[in-house]
């Protein structure tokens, strides 16, 4: 009778204990679900911020394109002015050549007059006047001499004017050429600056587009994990406590120096931290150990594999139940070597490290939970020989 009472008492105690374990696990899952939902809202806010920035960049791109269009119109107008100026320069060159020709002709004519005057001397003019038949003839001849002298003066004046015209036309051509080159340089410089500004804005827009796409992928992962947690909560609420008896608990190394050639470094311990990928503070439920992709990973202790699958945040993950509410998690694996329901021995290889899921580089994420609640895994972490 006493033995029966003791059995009943132990059964009740075990039932109550199981209920408490399930309640703690359910509470932890609910906490994870709340955190995931909070992260989802956070990510939605980040996506909205990126979209706002994209709108600003689009406006700036449109503004730059408008300026470029106006500048292009100015360049086209300048091209027309350049064409007109070139035609004017061509015409001026023709005029200069004509003036030079006239200058040479007038100079030759003047040279001839000087030559005649030099050869005949002043007496020739006097002889012309003294040979007059009468007074009227004298005045007529005097008028002719006067006209010749005036013509000589006009030739000299014309030569001076033509020379001045040539110099002015040449100066005008030079000034137009200088203005043309200056306008070409200025507009080309402005267009280059606007083109570079536009390219920079497009690069910024593409980066924002990539950021948005990444955040949307992360959001999708968080939403999928939220759905998975809800499913797990329902399963916990519905299932009975499963007894696992793996004997006396003892642990071993989850990573071996013989596989690496050195002791790996813990890059991120248990506790609050700034997430290296998401960019905001969140609880780090385990520890990160820097090991290259493909490093063998071993089970901490004997236990049953309860999860062996791909999860968006954890990547390829293996979770082992060691009994008495204790579980170990190995995440971001490149390869999973065990399956759900399989009982693994202490030190048995369960997979290989990698960079899957939300990971900023190759490493192992090692996590310990007691009754579903994450605890500091440091006392359980051993590097084997």
C-alpha cells in the first residue's frame, strides 16, 4: 500500500514537473514570438525609411535631369552660335583677304606715283604749267596737277584706312574665337558635373534598392519564423511530456583543436548586442565562435535530435534534447549530418560549420536552453583536443 502511494505521489510530482517545464517552454516561445513581432515592426519601419530616401533620391535625379535638359538646350543653342560664328569667321577671313589684296594694289599704285614723281622731279610740274597756251589752259592744267596731288593724298589715306580695317577685323576674329572656346569649356564643364551628380544619385538609388530588397528578405524571414514559433507554441500546448533518459549527464568538446590547428576565438558572447546584420540591438541567445566553413561540429552530450532543418535566422540548425529540459543548439551550419528523432552520442559529429541564415561571416552559433529559456552557454562550451 505504501509503495502504491509512493508511486502515485511520484507520478503526480512528475506530472506537475512536466507541466511546469511545458509552461516555462511555452512562456519562452511566447517571449520569442513577441520579440519576433517587434523585429518585424522594426524592419517595416526601416523599409519605410528606405522608401522615403528613395523618393528623395528620385526627386533629386529628376531635378538633375531637368537641369541637364536645360543645359543640353543651351549646348544646342551654343552649337548653332558656333556654326554661325564659324561662318562669320569664314566671311571675315574672306574680307581680310580682299582688304589685303586692295591694300597691295593701292600700295603698288602709290609706289608708281612716287616713282614717277622721283624720276621727273618738281620741274616736270612747272614745265606742264609753263607750256600752257593761255591763261585758261594754265588754270586747267593747274586743276589737273591739283587733282593728281589730291589723288595721291587719297591713296595714302585709303591705305591707312584699309590697314586699320584689316587690324580691326583680325581682332574681331580673335575675340570671337576666344569667346567660342570659353563658352565650349564652360558648358562642357557644367554638363560633366551634372552628369557625375546624376550618376552618383543613381548609384545611391541602386544601393537603397539593394538595402530595401535585403530588408524585405529579412522581414520575410522574421515573418516565417514568427509563423514557425506560433506553430511550435501550439504543438507544445497540445503534446504530452516526453521522457528522455540518457543516463548521467556529461559533456565534451563541440569543436576540436585537431580539426583547426588552433583554439578558435569567441567573437560574440551571450547577452545584448548590436546585431551585425540587422543593425539594431537585440538579445544574443548564444555565443559565436569564429571557425572556417566546413569545420566539423560535435554534439555536446548524448541526446535526441529534435530539430534538424533550415531556418531563416539560424540557417541550417541542429537542436539536441539532452533530457531534464536541457537543449543545445548549433546554428549557421553548412551541412547537417543528423536527422530528427536520431539519438546521438557525446562527441558524435552532427554537421559542419558555415555561414547560412542571418550571418555576417563563417562561424558557429552555440546556444543552451534550460526548459526553453536561453542561458549563458559558456559553462557548457568546451574545445576538444
